[in-house]
């Protein structure tokens, strides 16, 4: 598995979240615009970029 960079605050970028989930970043972007993944894990906007809580992504996988 590729290395996933988790920020000290526990967030990951969209591309790292996609790597971890085995998806393409565009898939998460599509989910973002449709609100599909809101029920599974929340996103945060920082400087115009989307980040995800890594612990919630791991819980989503389990």
C-alpha cells in the first residue's frame, strides 16, 4: 500500500484519503458534490482544499 500522509491534527488530503480507500480522488470529489459520503465521514475545508478525518475514514472501512 502507498504511504498515506496524516497531518498532526489527524486529517488527510483528498488524494491520500482516496489512496487509503482504493478510489480515485475524482470519486471523492463526486461524492463531495453529491453529499454521498457525508453520512460516513466528515470533511473539512482548509485554504480551499478538502481534508478528511483519518479516524473516521478507518471506521468507514471497518
